[in-house]
C-alpha cells in the first residue's frame, strides 16, 4: 500500500481509540450511548473526507497529514497549536467527567442536534477543500501557493475555521454535556489567535492577499467579523 494512504488509514483507525481514551476513560463506563454515537459519526465523516482527498487531491491529503506542533514552521504557531490541542481535547474529557458525575441533563434531541452540527461542519470542510488545495493543517506558504477567493472564500477569509467552530459547538452537545460548553470560550480565543497570526504571515508573504482582505472584509462570520 502507498505510504501516504497507509498513514491516513492508520490515522483513521486510531480515531476510535483516541476518542475512547478521551471520553470513555473519564466517564468511567462503557454505558454511554452518546459517546458511542459520537464516535460512529466522527469516524464516518472523517473516513468520507479522507477517501475524497485520497481520490481527488493527494497533495492536499499529504498537507493535511502534516499536522501538530512539530509540523509548524512559525514559532508562534507551535505555541498556539499546543494550546489549541489541549483545549480541544478538554471538550471530550470534560464531557466524559460530566457523564460520570451527572452534572448535565440534556435532552436526546439536543444530542442528535450536536451530531448533526458535526456532520454539517464536515460538509463545510468538503467545500473548503474543493476550493482550496493549499488548505494544509499548518500555517505556511506552499510552493505555487496563490490566493483563493472563490467558493466559501468569497464569503469569509477563513471558512475552515468557521466550520471548525461549528464542530466544536457540536462536540459537547453530541456528548450530552452542557458543562463542556464552557470550554468553548478559550477554544474560540485560541482559534482567533491562530487566525490573526496566520493573516500576518499571508499578508506579508502571499502576493495579492492584502487586496483579498479588502475585497472580503470578514474573517469568520459573514457580516459580523
């Protein structure tokens, strides 16, 4: 098997284990249907998007596989991504603890809605990847990199982060935890921090990006910011 595809497959197979550790271990039980549904949904949408990239955009799949603090080239981004990963991991951990200690009582309909938000976010990721083959997991200027202003990039400058925020809202809801929603504030702050530092790099090093910023004034939310 091709090494890239093998790496992608192993990453997918690690997802259930990783989510299980972050959710079921803090929950202290396997009797947690919200966690099992969340894992099924998260694995399915991740698999679908990975298969799409493997078939249609191998270079982008390769860029997406280079992720984490060690893959970042900008010193500030190494710090930002470490903090971001800790805060994102806290969402399922706190949700699991919430389930163990019974802090929240969430209606089933809200849990289903949370999973729907995750699915919608991944559909959004699909449109982002279809429009932008340079959308790697690290903040860098790739060879041949150019400004993308079509598709979702005609609406906001950072649609990947916009959909990521929706996914982050969906995770605590899917896991049945009102308490874990409190982690969203710090997580959003770190995403904004990453976004602003990324814009500094793009403005200084990517020809045409300053003009693009003037043409598309909103970063994350249409008509708001």
